[in-house]
C-alpha cells in the first residue's frame, strides 16, 4: 500500500461531486469530511461508489445544499429521526450525517446519540482503518485526519479497534462479526488484543438479530477465500453462536490407531474450491453445509473403521432449521441447498466404480436443471491427498459429464419421464390415488431410468399390464 500525500488525496478527490460538497459546506460555514470505508478504500485502491460524509453540524442541511448545487438529476432522501440524508447522483450515493458521540446500554446495540465533534465521531468508529477522515472544506481540502494510526494498520494488514476493544464489542456486538468480515475481505489479520476481546465478549452476540448476522455471513461467503472468516470465528469463539454445526466438526478421533480426517478443515477446503469456479452464493452455502450430517452419523466399525453412513440424508434434513435460525430465505434457495447436500455423494459413488448409463440417467433425473452445479460441488469435494485416487475420480467425472451432455442433448426431461402417467394408470385400472398407483408409476419410472425398455407406449404398456397382474389388479 502506498502512502498518499495531501496532494495525492486532493487530486484523487478532484471530482465534481467533492467540489460540490465542499461548496455546500463552505456556504453553510460548517466543517465537512469524507470518512470511513470510502477513505480506507482510496488507500487500498479498491473501487467504491458509496461515499460517507460527516458534518460538524447538520448533515441534512449540507445534503439539501448539495441537492440544489447538483440540480434536478440528484435525488435526496431525508431520515430526520436519525439525522441523516442520502443524495443519489448518477452512479454515486452520498450519505450525510452530523458528527456525533454515542453511549450504549448493556442489553441493546442501539446507542443514545448526541451531537459531537469530529473527535467524538472518530472515537465511535469500529476499527482504526475505518476511522480515517479527509477534509472537504476548501481551506483544508485533502487534509487527512488519522488519530489512531489507521494508515499504519493498513500497511501492516491489521484489524484493530480505536479504543478499548472490550468496550467496543460490548457496546455493539455486531462489530465482532464485522471484524471477521473485514479480515476476510481484505485478507488482513485480527490484532491479538482485539481477537482476545472478541473471545471474551462472544456471548454478547446473542443480542444481535439473526438478520444482521446473516448479512455479515453472506458477505464473508462471497469473498475470495471465505475459509479465513470461519477459521477466525472458530479461533475467537463466535462460531459456537453463529454456526455450531460447523464448529463441532473441528475434531479428529483415533481408535485402534485409525483416525478420520478433520471434517472442519475438509469442509472449508471444499468451500474454497467451489469459490474458485462459482460466485453462486447458494452453491457456496451448499458447499459449507454438505457434511453437516457427519457428526450425527459418525460410527466406529471394527472392519471399516470410521463411517459416516447417510450423512448426506441427515445433513439435508438439517438445512431448513439452520436456514430458519439464520433468517436465510425459506424458499427455492433453501430447497436448492437441501438438494445439493442430499445428492452430493451420488456423483462420487458413480465415479468410484464403472460409470453406467443407468446411474447417470438416475442422477440427471434427480438433479434436474441443477446437475452442473452438483457436479461442480462434487469435484470440489475431491480433496484426497492420494494423487492416484484423486486422478481416478477426476477421470471418471469426465466420463460422467460426457454422458450427461449426451442425455441433455436428447431432451432428457421427456426422455426420462414415462409417457404413461399416473392419471392414465388410474383410468386404465379404475383406481383412485393409492399406494398401488404409486407402485405402478415407479415400475415404469425405474424401467425408463435403467433403460430396460424404450420410453414408448407399447413396451411400457406391456410392462404395466405384467406388473398389474403380479399385484392382482
């Protein structure tokens, strides 16, 4: 990271919007600073279109004045209860707030707010790298105010609180999640004293709404290497409150000299693998949750050693309750994750043996339009350190993908769906919806999926009548 001089900052801020803000503030005779994440990202050379401005005075008045400066193309939204205003102009959003100081009660993260100075406002910031301010008034345009050495912390790649971290995190426990999120997004380290304070205050996360925790988790999930965030949460005790189903996998048991792998680190390796190939948030969630059923299914077998039979089924049943607790959407996205978790073993089982047409047809039938995502997840799940075994899986996966491509090119939905449906079965045998109808339907379905008969009316009707006679219909 390069250290920007006052001249550098002035040149970077030499944009129409900042000069308009400067003119608006100077016209009202108030101090005005661009602050927080926008300033941090200037130094880290990260793109940002969201601009936060602190006014030592009324932020709403400066926003009004800026709106008049910008004309009709600008839109203003005022939140008088919070003393803030937002001005949208082209692709920019500028948030105005008056400088303030805050005090908290122990059972709430909503502060009591009073008007304050720039010092007060910087003191209330969560981390030193977010406590930077650059003056926009014409007299001192481009002056950097950095009372907590945030620039040095950025150079060192450190996340640290400006004041006592115990007070910072106890006042607003969500800052603990934000700390992990920033460390993950920026690939920074959490400073030791700050990390220890999170550990001491982790139980305070109980007063934070699931909605806010979910937002931070999703931001962590969408980083380049989300495993870093979950490792940090495990280190400082947050994972017990956020996602205990993942934390309990951080264990290795040994019996009779045989140990199973650490499924916590395996899961995070799978998550990072899928992040290299997909930015689908819900596929990433599926990767994170794919082995959640292992702790409940773990058994010791004297012959086979440690086993995790049906962990995919158990894990799939856990998905709805976890989504509900984290306030994740209980809709098609949840069902997608649940399906990915339930099916994630299927391609691996297929590729561990001879790849048969029947197995591939059944896999495609069950996965449907999500088959490509499922295949990506399963390839990400191949973390074996045995290079020969790993290559065998990858080679067989290529065979599976080729067969899937051939099926998809033949309109697989029509190909795999028997042309005689349940309604016709009920009409032929004068049946109402019943177990018998289900058995007959499944007989036709199995025959088509296993490619035992052509999916045509005459051979399916012969099979149907034969099965019906066996059932005494």
